[in-house]
C-alpha cells in the first residue's frame, strides 16, 4: 500500500483523459447522513442491513416504513457539502467524465453533477412493489395504497439487499470504468456486491480515498486516508493553483 499526499491525485486527474469517481456512504457523512458500517450508532439500534431488505419489506412493512420514513425525513435538512460541489466543478472542467454512486440521497445531482449513475437507485422517487406503478412521496409517507393495484406496498426506488441493480445504471458505470484511465473510489467500505467488483474491472489506475484504510486496499495503486470533504478541498486547491 502506497500512501502519499493529495498533490499526487491532482496530478493523476490532470493526466487522465477518462476519470470515473465511485462514491459510497462516506461521501455523504459530512452532509450529516450517517453511513451504515461506522460504529456511530444507527436508528433505534437496528442494523440497517436487516431492514433494507426485500424480506423486511414483505414481512415487516411497518418496520421497513418507519426506517425509510426516518431516512427520508433525515434528508430534509441535508445539503451537498463542498466535496460534492468540487466533483461537479471537476465534471464541468473536463477532469471527471462520470460519477457512479451507491448513495441514494441525490446529493451529487443537487450539487450539479450531470453524468451520474445511481447504482442503488434513489430515495426521492417511489413505486408500488407489486405492480411497479409510479407512486408519490406522499403516498409512501401517508401509507396510501397503489392507484393501480391497491397494494399497500409502496416503496422508495432504492435497491434493497437481495435485489438486482438498475440495468442501465450498471451498464453505464461498467462501460465507463472499463474505458477509464483513472478510477477514484471515495467513502465506501466496498463490502456490497456487485459494486465492490467495479474497481477491479478497470485497466486504468485506481485510487482509494477513505476515512479508514485497511490492509484490504492493497489492490489500489494509491491510497489516501482522510475525510472526503477535506481531501477533495486539498486536491482542488492544488488543481486551482496550477
Ligand atoms: P459503508 O457504510 O459500508 O462504508 C462507508 C465507508 O465510508 C466506511 O469505510 C467509512 O470508513 C467511510 N467514511 C465514513 N466517513 C467518511 C468520510 N467523512 N470521508 C471518507 N470516508 C468516510 O457504505 P457503502 O460502502 O456505501 O455501502 C453501504 C450501503 O448503504 C450502500 O448500499 C449504500 O447504498 C447504502 N447507504 C447509502 C447512504 C446514502 O445514500 N448517503 C447512507 C448509508 C448507506
Ligand atoms: Zn400497484
């Protein structure tokens, strides 16, 4: 594992003609959205990995509904942070060609990133779990049944554990990662399949930027240990100074 400063990442970004940024929950922590695996304690001490499942949706809808209602309401007061905005300006300046994210919070889009694949869907749109008809946020929050099939299983358009990823987002992300000269992975523990496989599918260079770095990250060409916002600000300073 090689660890060095943010100057090197700035240099790599400058040299690469095709860069993909892959983000996870750690990217949004500094916007006030907790990740799943850091031991900061989550909602009612319930492990989200057991609620964000098809099984919970189908057999314990009450708990599923409470969990997603808490997540949706928690997002009301959250804004993209400087790191999200920096990634959007890098896209504008041609330094980043694609962002692929596991986050469902929509913060990259709010910050202005346009070329994005939301690999785990979005918590801002809704559908009926039975007939797939589009539903509204109000229908979900108020537990109103589906307009088409009357089912009570209205859900956010997030990918639950046990479900396949949205085909188009996956195909696009994979295509860009295969073309990439540089893949920068930010704020993900890389424990969720199949996104965990993406960094190994490029022929380009790979960088891992995370708050905690372990021996598991030896396969990356370069590792930066630090918080997403602060590290992106530092890299951006170097870019702006050149
Ligand atoms: P994860 O919780 O497994 O891992 C987050 C990683 O980010 C950890 O390695 C942690 O050390 C690191 N981290 C924490 N704070 C950081 C910071 N400030 N800067 C940089 N790194 C930081 O999350 P994951 O790998 O994205 O996978 C979890 C699953 O949960 C995904 O499926 C994702 O869709 C979902 N999730 C999404 C959100 C969101 O939309 N914001 C939030 C929680 C979980
Ligand atoms: Zn329906």
